[in-house]
C-alpha cells in the first residue's frame, strides 16, 4: 500500500510503503518567497526558540509549524496543535493545562492538558491573536515559569518541556496599540518570526501547485487526469487568491470533479476566478482587490435579510473559521444598522436572532472590535419650516 500526504502550503510527502519511516516533507515552489521561507525554516529548526508565524488565512501557517517540528531535534516527540479562536476561556485553559476532578460541572476525573501530552515535543497555538486578555496573562505566566497548573488545582502540577510555536493572521502591532494584545506577551512569542507569503506574491509557483493538486485529486477521486490550457493557467496566475492555498485546492478539486473533458479551458474555471485581469498578477487595482470581499459581504447580507437565515447559523460560523474577516463583519453590521437606524435591538430581530441573544450579540461584536457607534446611523426627523411660531400654529389648529 502506498501513502501520500498533502498539506496547505503545497507540502507533499514522497510516496512510500507503509512499513517505511515517516515521509520527508517539502515545500512546493521555486519562487524567491519560498526560498526565503525555506532559509528561515532551517534557522528556526536548528534551535528551541519560540517562533511566531504570521500570514494570511489559508497561506499555510500550520504547515510551516509542522515543518519546523519535523526538522527539529524534537521530531521524535509529539506535536500537538490547538486553535485558540472561538474557544471560551474556561475550555481553552482546560485544553492547555488540563483540569482536576470536580473543578467544574462534568469534570469527573483528572485530565492532563496538551502541554503535558507532548513532553519533549512541540505545542502549536494557532490564532493566538484571538486570545482574551485573561488567557494572555495565563499564557504569559506559563512562558515565564514553565509551570503547569491544572484548572481547579491549588498548586503547580509539573514543569513542561515543550517548544511553543504560535501563529496569527492578525496584525499584533495594531492590536497592541488598541490594547487588545499584551505587548509583553508579544515580545515573549516573537523570538523568531516567520512570514508565510500569500499566494499572490508567489504567482510563479502556481503552475507547480496546480499540477501537484491535479495529480493528487485525480488519484483520490479516481478520475482521468486533466490538462490545463495555457490560457486557463494564465487566468489562474492573475487571480488574486484571497483564500490563498486553501482556495486554490478547492478550485482544483472542483475542476477535477466537474470536468466534462480532458482539457481545462478558461470557461471551465469558477466565476469568482474569472475576473477581468490586466494580465499581470501584481497589477490589479484596488477595486479588483476588494471585489471578493464585497461579494462575501453581499452574499451574507442576502442570506440574513432576504432568506431569513440566522446570524448564528450563517455569519458566525464563517467568521470563526476565518472565511470572513473583521472588516467583512463590520460591513455586514453596517448594512444592518442602516436598516434599523442604528438600533441594535432591532438589528437582532433583523438578523433573525432571538431577543434573548441581544447581550450575547453585543458581547461578540465588542470582543472582536466590530461594535459600531450607533450615533452615526441616527437620522433626525425632517423639520418643516413654515415661518410661523409654534404657538401660532397651535392657535390656528
């Protein structure tokens, strides 16, 4: 039996027999951006320093974290990952540090946290920029002392021997300025910083990635191998790819599953990829760059206002999974407040939520800095100028 492993960044394992050791992974690409990332990876892999990985959603930050672990001296030990987005403080703290029996409802036994399950290994905390201020303090204390104190315990349980690698798609410097992220925690995490380039900055790698994913999905779905016309490849190379590698993978899999022939021409590409292009990947104007974002906002707004979907079942899951950005969410709230004249209680009804969700909705918006001042949407009632004093008008009536 032959196994093949594929990851977001274009990371591929070599086909091997199951009985052999774990396959070596590599980055697919020959651009200067990928070569620079390879050099930074080698530097990060030779030491135990903390690493902060930054980059856009879908660019492959988790893959880079896995490569750092696999190339390091800790590769024989476990690598554990945790996404910090969307988890309440109590659950996030329990996942990291574990808990003792009886510490909360449902804690029927002692449970070790992820930091204890990877002795000598690596812990990867994805979306660390989404941590609450309280959890930032808890994480900072651990980084300073290395002590693990389970939830509900009165003293430290153990010392952890793990390497911490974190990632975020947020601008932490901006969050520090706004007070949403602790500066001292940032300096603790930002010992070695790796920037994962967006796909639009490595357009010359797109043909290699396209061929790679065509091979992969052809084998996975057991369908005939497609060939991409030069004109279609040019369209793929000039697309901005706001979803980066994740979006590219989805497009290629869709082509493989929906192919009507053996050749992919421009007409076979998805509508969101077929946008007017100047012919060069870097020469797209600002309106073109904003088009995918506007389309997402309009789609979500239509689902709320026209199709009666609830905010919690449509917008919220997309935001938590990072398919929607904070700017997208602000635009959706902006559109809603324009309909309700700045009234948030009416906005809850407009977005098809229960009245009891009012406080929860406002807390969610404030947590993610998406609560817009209602005053800007209040339009005063028009005043009719008659030239007659109010008392005289009353007398005439």
